[in-house]
């Protein structure tokens, strides 16, 4: 049975373009893989704590000082279990201040763990999360592709693609809706284009 990991990080709820796109990507993957199981992670509703000195102390063999930290450590472990269980990973990644939301960065910090999702060897870092297909639903107000003068300011898609590759996930398709803040017509065209790209996906 195919397993789909569905991750959202937008704080905009029903107004979110990235959430609209992840929902449609997951629906399309269901159509392509009938009976697929979905693991759902809404990083706004159920966010993990950001890394702290208390986390680092436990990672280095210290004791878990309180139940909240213990529960949070379990959540971080579950994020990693999600990755290994999934065949297809769908990530909603809007651009906030030129990069990904803090909620998604928190998830990244919890899944990039040496010895679990990557390791260092004679040739440097090697990703251990292999054989996965990922989709990134990217939504952003400006235009950062092509010869846009803002292209060098994209620390959203570039960062996320790099960190996924770092842990071994290199088969990644970006479904992009950009220019969303450039007027209603531009927004409608961008969303329609992204939805057409989703509809054209094949198994």
C-alpha cells in the first residue's frame, strides 16, 4: 500500500494557496494510487517546539527534565518515522520573508538528525531517506523565477530542495504559484497554472 505524508505549514488556514495546492496534490496521488494511506501533519495546529538547550542536553545523554519536553521529543521522533513510512511526501511551503515558515523550519530541524536521516562518511554527508518521491507546493507573493531581479532572494524553494537532498530525497517536483500579490488576475492565473500542473501529474 502506498503511503502519502501530507504536511502543511501556512498560517492562513482556508485562505492559504499552498494548503489548497497540497490538498489537490494529495487527491491526485490518491487517484493515481487507489487505497493509499495518508499521514497528516499540520505544523500550525500541532507544531513541535523549536530546538533548545534542553533538547541538546537530552541528545547528548542527559535526562528528560519534564513531561512537555518528553512529549515533544516523541513528536520529533514521530516526524522521522513519518518520513521513513511514506512513499510520497507532499509539503506545503509558502514563502514568508524570503524563506519558509518558522513552523516548517521547526520540522526540518527535527528530521535532520545525524545517524537517523543522514550520516557523515569519508565522502561527506550522505542522506539516508531514500527511494521517496516528494512534491513541494510553493506559494509566494512575488516572482522569483527566470530572469526576475528578485531571483537571488529566493531562500524558500532553494533551501527546501537543498535540505531534502541533504537527507536523501532528490526526486522532488515543485508545484509553484507565484506573483500572488500582484493583483487578482495574476493570482488567478498563477493558481490555475499550478492546478493544471497537478492535473497533468502521472504515476
